[in-house]
């Protein structure tokens, strides 16, 4: 069986629309670049025996988009989370990826073009599938670090932090290769660089996303108080948690 690519399609969107697993869809199309789909392109669909992953798949990095299904509709105002990770919302309480994308892609469009925002969308899904990092965490840290502005300036306070996720000495936006450079910026933040850890390594180190966020922002963690800036941004984890819940507040 085959499928013809339509405007706005991504492998993840196709897998949800047709009820097949993302991993099976990718396996059926080994020569297809999922970040370079073209309208009218024909891809193969997995056989009827393919495995359909319902709910949130485990964090394995095995080709499934972690956090791509399930979750709430979000909404509500800012909550002043504080203390250790156990005081923060469990990931099963986070808003759905679709709800968070709808909310945050609006913010991205203030500084990035429609095409660039779609490249971000594709990159998040691709990197979640390869890294095992929850797609919602990648999305919300992008918004936290850059607002989804692909041209965000590089900061350097002793460490060079470029790109959408202000990674550890990673890639910057390249207008000559917008799709490729956006993918690399997201990959650097989620999977790390040769010079520093990404979300994947930090979740593995600390065992939860909230301490990983503090480690990503500060380089070290006071596990009893995640609002301790440890030399960086005090409310970083608090705001990330609110983004993941789909909360809204002035100046978000």
C-alpha cells in the first residue's frame, strides 16, 4: 500500500491519521528523509501486521515519538511550583503535544516564518524519535530558550550557547540551509554536543525531566529546590513546568 504526501504532512501526522506506528512507517521507507517530504511524493505504508503504539511510548529512542499521544487540553494560569521534582506535575498530567504545539507555534510565528516554524515542527518529531526525549519537553525548552526564533542571538557567558535551544557550543541558524540547520539546532539541544550534555543525557543522569531542565540551564542542580538558580535563571524549571501543563500567563 502507498500514500501520497499532502501539504503539512509529517511522518508523525501520517502515522496518527492512518493508525500505524511511526517506527513501522519509517522502517517501510528507509530511503525517505522525513524532514524533506514533498507534496505529491509517494511513500510506502507498513503492512497490516504493523504495530500501532497507543498511549505514550517508553523513552527508548527506538523510532517512536515519546509523548506524541495522550495528555490534557492544557489551559489555566501560572502556578508557582517550587521545591524538589516531586512537587512538580507528573508527565502524565502534561498537556497533549497537539495542544502545546497549537499554543506555542503561535509564539514562534512572531519571529520565524511559516516555513521555518514547520521545519521546527518536523525537527522536534524527528529528534524525539531518535533520542527518546519527550516531544513536549523538546518543544517547551525551545520556547523557553528562544521563543522559537530561529535567528536568536548566540549568548556567551563563559560557554557559547547558540541556536533554538541555546545548546552547548552547537549549531546556529544557516539561512542557506534552513531545514538542515534547524534540525541540527534541535538535535544539539536534545541529544547534546561533543562539548556538553543535552536533555537526553541529563534525563538519564537525574532520572526526571525537572532536574534535567535545571541541569540544562545551570549545569548543576540543588535537588531540594529547583528554583535555586545555581548561577543561572531561578524560575527556569517553574516556567518550563507551566509550559508543559499548557498554562498561560502575561509575557510567556
